[in-house]
C-alpha cells in the first residue's frame, strides 16, 4: 500500500477575496434563497390543480415561493442573514490573524 501525502489547495489571500461589505449582501442572498426553497417545498404540499394545474402552475408556484421568501427575508426577523454574516465575518477575521 502506498502512502499518500497531504493534498494542498490554494487558499485565496485576503486581497483576492471580496470586500467585507459583501458579507452582508451574500448573507441576505443566502437567506432569500434558503427561504425560497423552503417555501417552495411547503407549497408542494398544496393539492395539485388548486391553481389550475399543469406546467404553468409549477412555474407560477416558483415565482410565488420567491416572492413570499423575499417578503419574509425583507422583514429581517428570521435571523438567518445575521447568523450567516457573523460566520462569514468571523471566518475572515480568523484568516487575517492566521488562526
């Protein structure tokens, strides 16, 4: 059996990373996407055909899910974006200090 050495991956340097202000934007986008997928799954439990059925209903349902998710995320009450932003910022600080 042949021993395999450690694999190294290039780690972007702080200059290569997006500005810290982008953490808030990324966190809000993540929250909206997560909520959109969650709402979409919830809408799938609504009996098929209640809105007419077919391909148009499926497409409309995804738009409805995104609109509901955007409203929920816009309220800022879930705390998802806040937690994700704190994690991104904390990771960035740890990388800058070398820890």
